C-alpha cells in the first residue's frame, strides 16, 4: 500500500487456468500493471488493459525504463534470470533499487541472485489464490498509481505500432494471424531474431482450459518450435497450432513434416520467415565486427516446394498483401500448410535493420 510505482512480473512453471484467472483478478482489484517474463506471455491476457508487455529479449525500451523506475516489483513465479532481467540490468544484483517480493515454487531460486525484501516459496496455484483474497481497503479508486498503470498500457499500445521497412511487414502478418485465428490457437517458436515479431505483436490470451497457448524454449534452443507444433497439433486436434520459424531454425527440424502427415495432423500452419541468414548470428557479427560476415549466410531450398514434397499444402509470399489469401486458404483447407515468407537479409529485428546496427557499431568502435 505504500508503493507509488508497483509492477508485477509473472512467469515460471506450475500455472493453471485457475491460477491465471486468480492473478488477473488480483491485478484488476489493485489496478497493477503486469508484464510477463521471457516466453511466458500466455500467463496473462495480453488484451487486458493492465497488460504492459513482455519482459525479455527485445523488450520495449519504455517498459524497461518503467521497470527500472518502479519502487515495488512483485515477481510471481519467474526465476529472474538473465533473459527476464535484461542481463541483470533491469534489477540490480544483489540488492535491487526497488522493493522486491519474489515468489517461486523452488527454494533454490529464492535469494540465488537477488536478495529480495520478501522471499516466498509457494506453488503458483497457492500464491495466486492467496493474492486473490487481498483487496485494497477503500477500493482502487484512490490508489496512487492509477495513472502509472494507464501509462504502462499506453506504452504497450504504442509498441504495437511499427513502420514497415520492406514489402513484407511481419508486424502486419502477426496482427493478421490474431485477426483470423481463434483466441485459443497455440503458437510455437524456436530461437532466432524472427521470434521478436511474435513476442512484440501477437496478443496471447491467458491459459486456455486445454493448456498453454505459447510453446517456446527459454533456453534458446533452435529447432524447438516445429516439433512442438506437430506434437501439439496431434495432441489437441480441435485447436489450431501455428509455428513461426526462421529459415535456419526450420532447417534444424523441418523433416518432422513427415511425422505430421504420418499421424494425420490437420489444423497446423508453419510460417517460415526466410531472409537467407542465421539472423541472430549475423546481427552479433555486425554489432561486434561490422562488415565482417562469416558463416551466417544460408543457401536455402524452396521451402514451399519442399513442403509439397512431404504432402503439405504450401504458399510463398514476398509481399504483405499476399499473406492473407494464403492464410485464409490454409484455414479453409484444414490440412498442414506451410507459408514461405521471403524477406531481404536487411530485415534483422523488429526494431532495427542490419544497416542501422552496422552504422551504430562503426560509430561506437570509431572505425
């Protein structure tokens, strides 16, 4: 109650639909801004006015500043590892500037990096249901952080806007997937810069009764997303499953198209974002050694033709306006479908081009 600028970070395992609903009820009662830890965006309904964004790689700079300026962090479930803390910069170790309440199911994580003001070992079901019982004494109308919370949501909404930097606008592709597919659709991905568009522009719903809507590795494992999508499509045949994959990522495990066909997958879409490069590696090369490219270019197959060879339906697109007809065809057909999106290598992240990364590196290094 003494806080002026509180912030909630939800994450980690052990969540149930009931626990997610209890968390949202708690946040709404206290009008608290909520962010989700790296690749745990489906723990809180991203459409809710209290949702402030994902706290992970490629974080919204405005959200990073807000967390740094907060005076109370309620970390409910996350490990508070490198990805969620921006390399341990959003929260200073070992004693953060903010008051920190850290709730985690495992005692080994409590106090491991951060000396929290309160450390609570609890399951997420137990913690969320207990928090749900707490209510502000006079209702939330007089809480001092209401404007702070509204500003956090406004930052998130501004972050949903992005100027297209080429004929294929991945932000619009993510918005299109949101518009055309059901809210309970499962999205999967592996590792790579391409996932930044999914994190930033897709709006996850909270846990569905059937389980999670975000399946993604927190360990940075390439190739995870497509086998995860195939498994999800076979286990929950009534739900749509969409895998977003980079070209390098898909080349790791794309042969699982055979598994999908062998076991009769239906509502399965794979979107391959092809810029002819290991994008994350190329980004680091340009950032640290501008102009020195080594081993990060890819000589790719025609991914649509490859998919058809496995018996999949497939479409190719190099312009944004070509994606919607292909996606509608995939939804209508209800058979495994691959969408091959072709981009120039210049498209590096959802916030920067290779040229801008290279130019910043040259300036920084004094070349």
